């Protein structure tokens, strides 16, 4: 446990540095593109940091979850693997019937009369 003690001294400055770099990148990109393309005003560092936070809230960016599926996705993938091809097709048909044909192959879609 003593070997990882250094992380408590390195992590906080690294986080602050990453936040600063993110704010600077957003500010520079905004001030380079938005005024020229749309005629919008330039933004300062704190406004850029606010935009970055707002985008994180609205769109959930920055990842951090890796490629590990969520609980529902993992359970569904496990069920899917255990299904026979007939059960899979029956499942697909059930989904298509509930979704109004959305996702159905082109040969199965109904043409308007």
C-alpha cells in the first residue's frame, strides 16, 4: 500500500492541469471557429470551462466507462448468447411488431396502399 502513496500527491495537480487544458482547448477552438462561422462573440476561459461542463452534463462526454457493457446490456448479451437461432428470430419479430416494422429488412416492410 505504501508504494501507491505517491498518487495522492500527483493526482490533484494532474486533475487541475487537465481541467485547465480542457478549458483552454475549448476557449481556443470556440474563439477560432464560432465568431468566423456564426458571428458569435468570443468567450473567456471561465465561459469556456462552463461550456465544457454544460456539454458534459448534456451529452455525457469524456467516457470513463471503457467498453464494459452496463448491467442491462451485459444481461441482455448473456441471454442472447444462450438463445437458439429460432428464439433469436422470434425475439426479433416481437421487437419489430412493437416498433411498427422499424428495423425490419426491406422485404418485410409494408408499402402504403
